[in-house]
C-alpha cells in the first residue's frame, strides 16, 4: 500500500508523539507527517486541555462499602480516563497527568475512596503544565495525598513525618539535599490538615497545627504550606532535579547535561514553569537531541496500541492483563512509583504484554487501516501506520513475514522491540 510511505514519521516526530502524546490514531498520521519536526512539537504543545473525562459522575465509595464495590467503581473511573486519552487529539495534558501520577504517587489501597483519586487526577490535569510551586501546594493539601502519606493524622502535638520526608526526597529536591531536622520542621509546618469523613474534602484545623516558626532548608519563619513551598522553591537544585525527571521521560534516559540545564534555566526563568521546561525538551527532541530509547511501560504502551488500532477492550479483561504486566493506574507498588526502563523487560511483563496484544488484535475493527496493512505483503506498511520512523529490523521483519494471519501479525508487531521501545 503506497500510502504507508507517504505517512511515515521522521525519527524525531515518532519519538515525540509516543513520548508526550501516547502515539497517533491512523487518521491523524498524514496530517502530522506533513509537519516538520518543530511543527510536530508545537502541535503537541499547543493542544488545548480536553474535556473532563468524569463529568458529574460520583465515584465516592464509603469506608464501610465492600471491597468489590470499591474495585468496580475504580475500574469505571480508570476506564473513563483511558477512553478519553485514547480518543484525544493530542493528549499532552493527559501525558503530563500520567507523569505526575507516577511522580506525586498516591494509591487506592491506602486512599480507599475512588473519588479522591479522580480528584487528584483532575488536579494534575488542571495544574500539570503550570507553576511547579502551585502544583506542590495543591498536592500537599490534596485529600488523596493526605490519606496516602498520613498527613491526615499529623498534628502539632504528634507530627507525622511521612509526607514531609517524601516531599523532599522524592517529589522535589532529591536525597542528600536536606537534613533530618528539615523533615521534622516540615512536618510541624504542614500539620493540621484533615480530610472530612462526610465530604471527602480537606480542610485546615488550626487546633491541630503547630504554628511555631521553623528553620527549614536554611529559611527562617516557615510555619505553613505556603512558606514550606516557598522555601523549597528558592533551593538552587530544585530546577535541575525537576528538569532531570522530565528530560529522562521526554528526551531519553541518557539525556545530556546541557539539555537538562536548558530546561532547568527555562523552569527558573518562568518562576517554576513546568510548561516552559517541557517546551525546551520537546524542541530539543525536534532538533535531533536523542537521549536513547525509552522502554514503554505497560499502561502508556496499551494507550498507544489502542490509539493505533481503534480496538476497544473489555475493561475487566484489559486491567486484569495490565495487572499481570505490573502497572495499573492508581495501584503504584510504593511511594517511589513504578519502575522505568529495562525493568519492564522482565518475563512476566513480556508475557502479559503479548496476551494484551493478542486481545487488541482480536478487537481491532475489520476496516482498521492497521489491519489492512497487517494483511499486506510488506510488514513495513504496518510499521508506518503504527507510527514507526524506520523499517523493521531484520529480525523483526523475518518474524513478521513468517506470520500470514493479519491479526496474528498485528499482535506480533505490537510487541516487537520497535513498538515497545520508543
């Protein structure tokens, strides 16, 4: 099919649409392929925030409701978000939501109420491209985070240090940039926030707070959320730490120091602007900066596969297989989030990914362009429609050519290294 060659993306464009956009639907491939690499970056960056996936549906589950109700409600809410990402034009907003969900980790088993997790994702969708300080302040008093890292139980008389520690070690400055005294001071300054059982909302309870001015990260007078966030914001290493996290995801795990520092400079100049840092990184990829391949984790890989094929899976089946692969939204294994890179090459993930690919291929509509391409004689037609910039390797090409059934060939293509590593 001659059209495949006409829609083949450049290497930079292919990396961008997978790394910050979850891939492309085939009907948009030609339009995006017609842009130059910087044009692709700008298209991704300027796409408006899509509508709220959850609308006015309530996902509240009470503490006394059975676990089965919580799981069903969670599945419904996660499915709504997944469907919205798959259907989105260019889902940079939801890519950043996913990024922050893996950075500022909360998990349903501890939070209990699916509505709180929905509201946290809404927070990331709303503030995920804004000022980092604003995002940190909102996360600090977010009900899901208060429940997950025990801020809900932290009082001036008995400050809980869990969130204060992770705020510095994982969420902002990194290990070694603070002292144990800073953790203790932060816990006192952040005490007093409470999730209301009846409404699920967070409120500040002055009698549960220690308002004594603290010395925190070398700053005197810190006593509440805003002064904690301000003290973190003036730390010289913050910009580089956050820029590094973003750069490894956008540019690649071996991103060079100069690219990270360029993003950090934009972050500082924009008073902690996340969007400014992401813009620098996307344009760097467009200009040919390549930090090496990113092994796609199971959930973003699933989104890319669904966007490419038009398949619609039964949610229970899809998430059971995602769970076998090791990654379901809202169920991070610990506060550090999910692993990255080669960690996803383990045997159980590979098997579960292939099982999912078979299900996706079976559910791909009969008139889908990728299925037509999978039935053609040249596997590279299929690769082009899956958004690959280069032809298949000799090994992948030989394997794909040996499979004659279109759906089986599509399943194999979705699990080939060229589609899994972006």
